[in-house]
C-alpha cells in the first residue's frame, strides 16, 4: 500500500512539474482537457471527491443570514451595555470598567518578589 501511495505521489509531482514547464497556451490546453475529463466524471479527483462526499456525515444546515445577523446584533448590544453588563465606558473598541484604579503599576505574579 505504501508503494502505491508513494508511486501515486511521485506521478502527481512529475505531472505538476511537466505542467509548470509548458508554455502558457499548452498549459491552458492541458487544463481544458482536465476540466473536460472532470466534467465527464472520469477524473480521479472527481471520483475521490464523490467517494468522500458520500461517506461524510451530513453537516448542520446553514443558518439563516438574517437570523445570524440578528443574533450578532443582540450579542453586541449585550456586550456594550445590556442589563447584566458591568458599568463602564467605551473608548473605540476598548471597554474601561468604572471602579478600577488604573493609576498604579499592575500587581506582580506570585514569586516575583525580590530575593535576598
């Protein structure tokens, strides 16, 4: 199995190297052929993507954009001054709560005391 995967990886690398060496017109032609094959369902990538898609469990449904926008606005309103939010002032996007002494240096961590 490892040999097969290594061979496949080497083949893909050589294919990409050859594609990079081609002139732009030839590269476009090769890409067009690849898109045609993929469109017909013959390409390995399309087969693998389909296999993965079938095996993967269905994810959650996409939320309604209007509902998501409303939930975001409610969260912002609560953060900026809802009934349970602490009192303070907003300076741009920085919240400064009232009742906090900002004049002194911050308290050190335990163990920051000078040693004798």
